[in-house]
C-alpha cells in the first residue's frame, strides 16, 4: 500500500533507535524532540517529525526504520483529533503493540473550552481501539533541569 507506515521495513539496529513524532502544526513536536535528544544515552536516538500520514513515496529507500511512534494531539482542537484518527489508518497494526503512544496536550484547557474541545471519552475510546498508551502533558511549561 502506497505511503503505508510499515514496521520492520528495514533491519533494526541494536545501538540506535528512531522515533517519529506525528501531529498537527503548532503542537510542540520540535520542542519535544529537542528535549528527548538532550538526554544522554548509551545508544543513538534519531527523531523524525511529520504532520501527516501517509509519508511521501519519494526517498523511501533512504528513510530509516521507525522504531517508535509518538502521536500528538491538542485536546482543545477537534481538527487535531480528526487528523489523528486519519493518521492511525495509515499505520501498520504491529506498531500498536507497545511501539506507540498518544501524547495529549491542553488537557486542563479542554475542560474550559467545551465547544471546540475533544471529550476525554473519545480519546479513551480511540486509545483502547488502538492499544495506545496515553500521556497527558503541558509542553508550554519550562522545567529547570
């Protein structure tokens, strides 16, 4: 299937890992990637960022195997939830066996903005259907290390 994100499309390496952060524009994907790359590890971490799936067909042979998927969505934006559901339909089901998670932002603000917000019940239902671990966060907060 064209543009379908497949697990183990290339041989994995034991000394490196590639994660892909997926989500709409303006969710803080680059900020999250920077924070993940700051951590000292015994292996090499590579982060890829995409706003939508399927990925373009060109240059597929140069693309590394993606080991882990991080889906991001904004609880205050129904369009973000719609885009998430669309992306999930372009992913190999094997990613949903402990190789992906859903990071949701603006959880506190969604309670205030009822008209444009996504209900947590809808997120829970989606996470159960795709076996996604849900992580709630506020990426706007600066932490001192």
